[in-house]
C-alpha cells in the first residue's frame, strides 16, 4: 500500500489572497491537488504556474483547457498520460469539464479526476454519470475523483457518486466537514471520492494541521479545502 495525500480546492480564479492560498496548499503537503475554478483568461497558464511554484508543486494538467478544473502534483508523481475533457455545453450556461490523468506514485498506478459540476440539478446529475464513465474508461484499477459538486450529500448527484465510489469523508472523517461558506461553513459541497480498493485514513477540511490558520483559509478563496490521506494498493 502506497500513502498518498490528495487535496481538492476551489480557488475562485485566484481572485483572493494568493499568498494565503499557497500557504494553505503547502501546509497540506499534498501529492496531488484537484483544483476548481483555475484562472481561465488573460495569462491563465502563468497565474496557475505561479501558484504551483509557490506551493512547491507543478502543473499536471487542466486549467483553461478543461474549463476550470486542473491538477497539480509534486515531483513524487510520474505522469503516464493526461486528458482534458470538455463536457456538453447547454446554451446559456457555463462550460464544464474534467481534468484527468493517470500517474504513478511509488508502486501505485492511479487515475485522477478534478471536476466542478453544474449549478443545475439535472445537468449536474448527468455530469456525475459522465464522471463515472470517464473513471471506468481510464484503464486503471484504482482512481480518485474530487471537486466542487454544487450538491450536498443528500442530493441525488452526490448520492449517485457515493453509490459507486467511497465518499472519503464518510469513510474516514477527520478535521472539519463543511466547505461552504468560508466565513460560516454549513454545507459540504466539495468532496473527494475513491474507488473501493483504496484505504481512506482520513478526510476533511484540514483545520488540524500545523501551519494552517483560520485567517488564511478565509482569505485564500471562498471555499474551504478538502484533504484526503489515502493508501493505494501497489500494482
């Protein structure tokens, strides 16, 4: 079993305190970061690269090419392949996409997907089905997916994902539960999911970690991050 730390974080296009954002990410010491709302417009690649560098990471894939989702990683990860996927566009609504990759960490081979699902219930539910299909088609035994679901655990989109994957918070709650809003967190709309063979050691808002302050988490962006500590079967 290979230990892996996965962070999911909606960074609101880096419109807030990017120094605080980088401090939070760095303090989590993640191997993989599933980003939502990466910068999309003017010099978006440079902005995302600056955040990755300040956090001690590199860009793996995504950003503007995935309509917002991105994946960062540390140098422990060996990249096998990446693919950015644009989802069907409903006229008058935001374009959505997935950032995906297959990586090797130690002796483990892992599929990775970052998502930001629709604000509209029916579209969001369909996108959850596309997410499951994408994971099934990645040709890996184990995978993690995470992001801003725009849905609570009682919602049918969240329940669709949790019926097929492990909801890491439910499997190993650690730290805080609620990710929205940053000032008065009362909803869990951001989550990390893992395939059934992955052991979840703990998952939640990393309020307990040294180096993370409430002030930084409130200043960094409008969501709170989710950190999962996992053990992946070697293959």
